[in-house]
């Protein structure tokens, strides 16, 4: 707790610096990642993040220290080289693009590991901390690093905002973008550079291996919550910030703990929560709407049973009969009856359940939809009258008022269904 | 039957296009009158889309050129609009119908400028013209195929162009919408605009278009509908690929290089 307060009160300028650094890089990674994700280039992002490792090692070999300018240049060089190699090989060979990407990824990363092993064997004292570039350590960021990485991240954010609408139209519909005269090739080049830069800004804090996750996962999680690009960007940035700062905090409070893996753990939690609880496509939402649909079916069936009783000139049905009608659903039936009474659809006096006038008109509607659909199937789809009941049992619950009007119109407001039962309508409404 | 005219709005001169080693358009040479509704007919794989793409500079021609309004494409981009085939994009993109139509205003805006109120009004008007105003806020993946097609056409209208190339705008569109769209295109041509439409139903083509282009890797016909819609030309267009062209294409494919490219 003390740690927590110390960290988040930002009284330590070093902590503040780390937080600013990781925030900038989280924002830029999430923004670039959103477009990468939508353009289905997640694999390329992964390849780049592995391909910067040999560059980092080479920079080390040449400069002999962890000078951020060298590191960034080296990383940018091999990262950019990898995208170039990927598009070149994919263009001039018949290999599938994903094969090419996977090969380039492993070759570059393999070379990187070899170089790193080599470097570590030389035992250079200033090399301690080189392995930070694999899994990242946000706490090792010093002022000079912040200037370099922060400036890069800011550049990325500005360029993306400037070209927002151009990238938007290019990702959605490239040929259209080209047809209105956008320089798509140059924009491609800009975007690929941004992608490499976004990875490069994260190599020290997050590490090369896990930068790909910070690019793609925020956008993938955000996609569960919205289907507008501006909101998608905003949410992706938010998710990325939360996980970036949490990762930095964990590295701070548990010394020697790498940052990257913790950032990814937090990101994964956010992604899982989105998957389960999102209001749009989440598992839970789907489960809830399924449950709602099932209770509606049950309610509709009870109303129908009561309506049919009325058609046979009964005042209503004993509660016991209704419950017996739905074996295995005793509790559910009781609950539904209570709800119907509360809504004013039924009265439930002395064990006799009867429809109120609102209930009667609602029941009529369901029966009407059932019979209209039966008639539609026999008239328009040439299905025999004895084959239509099953389907109508399902559709009576989902036909909307709009569709009902359409059915009524195309059947010319019929009076009877294929089994000569009357299609019930409210008197006051046509 | 290839009829050339004076002062054409579109002029294609000896255009030849290949994809890699595979030649798909051979020496297409045609000219189209301004203010007409033009249909491009031909079987699948005839090169209809490729012809439009080549004119729009989206694929590179091996030889030949095309001119619009007697000028290079780059000089007249603001007057030209292109509607790609609907399947060429991923409709799961996070955007509303209105967002997509707004894209039609981008090239007038230029860099850095964001679309504002004026652009939004224009986009809504265009959605209204294709009867999609009520769907402006709808996520595009939730639209039916025909509605997506109409969003694309609305985007083209928002470009306020003089010349329109539309690749299969009627694919997945129901009959009454197709009629309404043709009506809309008629109004546009009456105002002097030129609308060029890839279409695949020869029966309705006779009724819809002033001018027809028939294509099957090479140009079979280009002329006023009444003159080119003949049994003989239709057989030439739809009666299978010309075997010599196909054989020649095979030889080029096997040769390992493309002699048509310079
Ligand atoms: N990007 C491409 N790469 C290689 N071949 C292509 C490409 N696009 C089209 N083709 C080929 O070119 C021919 C013409 O295609 P297209 O112009 O799409 O025909 P259409 O629109 O008339 O159906 C087809 O045989 C098709 O397979
Ligand atoms: Mg086509």
C-alpha cells in the first residue's frame, strides 16, 4: 500500500518520468495497433517486434554501451528491413504471405539471439541490462531514454492524428482511396515506418518479444465494445494505458520483475473481461439475451394457452392446469405467472387464471403472428398446411410489428389461417 | 461493331493489361459519348473490372492509354468517381453508413481538414437519394448486401463528379431497388453526367443503357444499344473465350516472362 501511494502520488521525479514514458508509448502503440489490427497486419507487427532484436545487439556491438540513439537506430534499421524483406519475398516468390512472415520472424529473431549470446559471453560490464530488451524494464528508463522514446512516441501520435482520415479510408477501401488520388504507396511507407517506430519505442520498457501484444491486444479487446473507429481508438488507448502503467508499477514494487510480461498479463485480463462481459458481442450478453428470449417464449405460450381456452368459451384456466401443461418447469411457470399478473396481463383469482383486456390483446397478437406466418408459408412458399406449425411456433416470438404489417399486406389482411382458424385482430385497430 | 465518336468523355486507346504473366485485356480501343448511361457486358473473368481499374489507374497498363475529358486522369480526378465491387472490402470495419458516405467528400477537403457540418449534410442528402437516410447511423456490417451497395453509390454521389464508373452496382440488390437506381442514373445523365456500369443481365441491359460495351478479353462491341445488342455480337461475347487468345495467354504464361510488357 505504501508503495502504491508512493508510486501514484508521483512525488519521486523518477517515477513520474517512468509513468510519462510508458504512457506515451502505450498511447502510440495502441493507436498504431488499431490500424494494424483493422488492416489485418497483426502478424507483420509480430514479425517487426522480433526483428528489432538483432538491431539492438548490433548497435551495442558498435557503440559498446546502451546509448539510446544507437539502440533506436539499430532497432529501427532491422525492423524496417524485415518489413521490406517480407513484402519483397512475398511479391517475387509464390510463397504465401503468412509463410514468409513466419520465416522472416524466426530468422531475424534467431540472429538476434545468437548475437546476444555472443555479447554476453564477452562479459562486458556495461552489458548488464541488455536482457532488459527482451522482456523490458520500465524502471530502467533514465532521463535520456525518456527524451528519445518520448519524442518518438509523440511523433507517432501526431502523424496518426494528421493522417487519420487518410488511413481510415485506406484501411477500409484501398482502391477507393487510390481512385480519389491519395498517394497510397507513400502512405503505406509512412504507416510501415510508424509500425516499426511504435515497436522501437517500446523495446526498453516492454521488451521486443511482447511489443506485438501491446500493439494488437488493446484494439482487439476494444472491438468488443464498439463499432466506431474513433471510439475504438479511444478505448484501445485507455486499455493500453491501464496495462502499461500497471506493468510499470509492478516492476517498481517488485524489484527485478520485468515489465513486459506484467503489461501483457493485465492486457489479457482486460481482453478476457471484454470477451465475457462486453455489451455488444460478449459471451455474457449473448447468454443473457438467450435467457430473455427463452422467458419470452414461455410467457407467450402461457398467454396462448389462455387465449385458446377463451376461444373454447372458457373463462380461464385453473393455475394447476397451466403448471401441469409445462412439465419440468414448475418454478419457472409460477414465476412467469407472477410476472404476467404484475404486468396486468392476467388476473389470478381463487385459482382461476384469466386474461385481462391488455393480456387478451397481447395474446391475440401472438396467435395472429402464428397464423399469419402459417398462411404465408402455405401461400408463398408452397408448404403443405400440415407442415407449417413447427416453424410458426418459433417465428411467432420474433416477428416484429414491421414484419407483421408486411405479412398482412402481402396476404391482403386475411381472415383465416390455412386450418380455417380465425386470425384474431383487435376491434379498434384495423 | 466498334463505334468511335467525336469529343468523347472517355477515350481508351489500344489498352493492354496483364496480371503478372497473364494477359487479360487485349487492345481495347473505344470512345464514349458524354451524358450517356453506359453498360459494360461480358461473362465472368472477361476483364470488365480490369478495364475500369485500368482507366482509374488502379492497375498498370502494359501499353496504350486512356483519357478522360480529353485529359490525363490526374488532371481530372475531382470529376471522376469510382465504385468498387462490394465484395472487395471487409464490411466488418468499425464505421456507420454515414461515415462511409463522408469518405466521398475527402478529396475535396484535402489534408488536415476534418469533415464538418457541410460535408455531413451533403452525405445525408446522398443517403437520401438512394433511400438510405434511415440507416445513416447503422453499423455497416448490419446492412444487407443491397443496402451496402447503396451506401457505396451514395459515397460516389457525395463526390459530386461528372463521370462515374460503377463495378456491379446491382449485385445483391433487389429488383425494385435496381429500378430506382437506374431511375437515379437516368436523372444524372439528363444533367449531362456520364454513368458507366458493369452489368451482367443482358435482358435488362437492352432497356437500361444508351450505349453498350461488350467485352470478352478483347473488345467485342462498343456502340449505341440498339445497334450492338444483336444475336451475333452476344454470341461472340458470351460464347466462350476466343481459343487463340487463350492459347496465346498460355504460351506467355509458360515462357517465364511477358513479351507484352516493355
Ligand atoms: N489481382 C489479380 N491478379 C491476378 N489475376 C487477376 C487479378 N484480378 C483479376 N484477375 C484475372 O483477370 C481476369 C479478369 O478479371 P476481372 O477483370 O475481374 O473480370 P470480370 O470483372 O469481368 O469478372 C480473370 O481471369 C481474373 O482471374
Ligand atoms: Mg468484376
